[in-house]
């Protein structure tokens, strides 16, 4: 059973989120401020869901301390916060958070994001046997090199296809530009960030009304949404 540390100073939010996580058979431990979170993390959770605005230590400071500690540097962290500015989101992601979610969020969406984090715990690129990925109206098949958009077949040039396939392997996960360059173009090929941006723009054009499925996280990289 996966263990989740839930940290928020608002008890009603803690109870609501804990109830929904426990319904999905997660074991939940709680903390109500930043200092208590650093104590509870010694219980070895598999994931931390962390508010930002808290007494004693705010969530950003807690995340920084987790990343600075060898024992917790790779512990997945989701920020769940009312701080909705782009600057705050970029700050949280640059600190090493795996996701940044703005309140309010429906329990179903939160559970989906948690499940995605756990699916993504495997090393990137490990599953080379993966042939087809389905995400809502989008389906991508590596064997046929085809993309299906709401059931309609679409052909993508090789690099656009590989970039979309890699994004779709990790729905809900922010992938930075350095990672995308390495995984899609390889470490021996020199291309700049602008190359990725141009390819993403062309992919969005082909996705048509589903173009907003790919989110730009300014200053960081890209994320493909979990679609219903």
C-alpha cells in the first residue's frame, strides 16, 4: 500500500483530501505545518502533498529541505495550494516538485494526478516495449507511426511524433527542455530550446481543437494533460 504524507494547515481540506485518498486504498499520514511535515517525513512516505502557505515553515522551504537531503531528494512532491500565480508555479517546479496544483481541484482530478505520479516513478524511457498510448481523444501508436485524434488518423513527421509520444508516456508530468532534447534528439545532437518550441507549435496545429492538451510551463518545459 502506497503511503502519502498530506500537509496543510486547513483541517477541513486535510480531512476531505484524506477521505478521498483513503477511498483509493492509500495510507495517509498528516501534518499541519512545515516543521511537523519534516518530522513526519521520517515515516518514509512514497509521496508528499504539500500546501505552500503554512505556519512555521512554508511549503517552498519544506520542499527545498527535502531536495537538499540525500534521503529525500527523490521523494515525489505535489504542491496543492491556493497560490495561483505563474511565478509561484515556476518557483515550485524549479525547486523540484513533480506537480503544482491550484486549489480548488476536484477529488477525481487530484486522484488522477496522484496515480500519474506513481506511474511515473519508473525511470524515464524504461518501457521500450510500449506500443500504444491512449489519453482521452488522443491515441498514439509507435508501431504504425500514427496518431488518432478523436478517432481520425493523422500522420506526424518523425521528430514531432517522437516528441508527442514521449510527452504522452508521462501524462500530467512536467518535462523540462533538457530532458526532451536528450530523449528525443539524443545527447550527441546539438539543437536549441527553440527547436522544441517550434515542434510543439506544429504538434498543436495538428491536434486542432485539442491543441491545449499540451501545456507550456514557462521557464521549465511542457506537460501533456490527463484527458478524459
